C-alpha cells in the first residue's frame, strides 16, 4: 500500500508538493539570521581597528606574498589559542586582527609595489 507521503514524489517536480513536515529545512532556515545593521556595525569596528594599526605601525606594504601569509598564520595561531581557552572576547579580538591582516595584505597586493 502506498502512503500519502509517497504519492508526493510522483507529482510534478515544478510543484513543491512535499508536506512541510517532510521538507528538509535549508541552512538559512536553520540558522539565526543577522541583520544588515549588525554587519555594518562590525565593518565600522574593523575600520577603527585598521586605522589604529596604521597609526601604530605606519602605512608600509608587505614586502612579499610570503610575509602576508606569515602574518596571517601568526594571527590564526592566536585565534586557535583563544578558541582553546574558550575566550570569546579574545577570539573576537583575534578575528579582528585576522581581518585587518587580510585587508593590509589585499592592499599590498593591489599596490603592485611588492618586491616579490
């Protein structure tokens, strides 16, 4: 005997006839969603962190792609340390450092003035 749920798979594929109780939720439906304002707030925080770093260490570019990756590796080690310590505030700060390092690396690459 064919159940009611089994009959849905024989319907037209253009129509979503699967009962809601049997549908798989998309990842978007399963996760809490962030508002645009939350992203904008983080971009402002990142901008501030970038300018603090530029004031502290100057506007010099990375001299090579290897230096960019080395800086990112060091920052990622610090991310892992904060994660192992279950230190959410430390993790947040380290992720900011990674983002700043990425921006500086990206700007260095686009400047086309790196030695190698």
